[in-house]
C-alpha cells in the first residue's frame, strides 16, 4: 500500500473529484518549494503526471490550469489510475469515455466508483500495470516525444530527455515510472552505457 501524507491525500482527493482529473489548483496553503516537493513526490510515485496543457484561444480562464511553462509549452498535472487506486477508487475506462475524450483531445475522464478506503486501499494499491490503459498518448505532446526517443535503438539518457522536453530530471523519472510503466504498461529498461551513463529504452 502506498503511504501518503495528509497533504498528498488532499491533493489526490481533490483531483479525483474533478471530471478531468486535473490536480490543480493545489491547496491554498501549499506554495513555492513546498508545493514543488509534494508534486515531485507524487510524480515519482506515479500517482500524478505532468501532461501538455490544453489552450483555449485567447481566454486563459477556459484552458487548463498551468503548472509549468517552458518555451511556450505549458503543462498541467493530472491524477493517474494508480493515484485513484491509492485512494481506493476504481478507475472506469468505458469505450464511450475513451472515444469521446480522444475525439476532443481532452484528458482521460474519471467516472470513478468510491470504495471503502480502509477496506480496499491495500487490495487496490497497484502491484503491476493493473490500471494501465492501452490508449496511446496524443500526438505532438512531450509524452509522445519521450516515447519516440525511448523506442529508438540507442535509447535516451535523462539529460537528453530533459534537453528535448524542457522537463526537470525528477519529472522525467516520474513520467517513465508513472505514465509509461504504470499507466501505459510499457516495458522500459535501463542500462549503464560507457560514455553515456544510464540509458533508458522501451523494449
């Protein structure tokens, strides 16, 4: 069972209640370095992930809330299936939900069924990509670029991925562990290569 602090539980619970799974805004008392630390921890555990934020024309209030913006590319935070399961919630991926979300380019909707937290949290804690979804990421996103890099025969290092995406190293590691391995069920391996360091590949 994933151990969570009170603050992490508040962040995940708020995201689980939203139809689009977005974990923003964070609690009002969580700011600056403390916010970054909590987010980094949740990403590392694979409970939330950083994805490309949707823009809404000239009205920023109609787009996704922004977590980070680099070189014109904005990202937001969403709870993963593993994050829902850590709360004792069973993700419901119906064909209708996936089809409608894919058509609009939106985030995966979460029609979740709350389970008794004390009774089911241990049972529903992810042990493998049990909550994985085979729906591919949207083209043109940083996650899609990450997957493309890791599918090449030479693979990629954390530094190379950071240069290509603008993400922080901890965000890259969290995306590999959470989005790629747990959510998409991809087999990501890593090996130390002389002259390059640790190299990651999808096999």
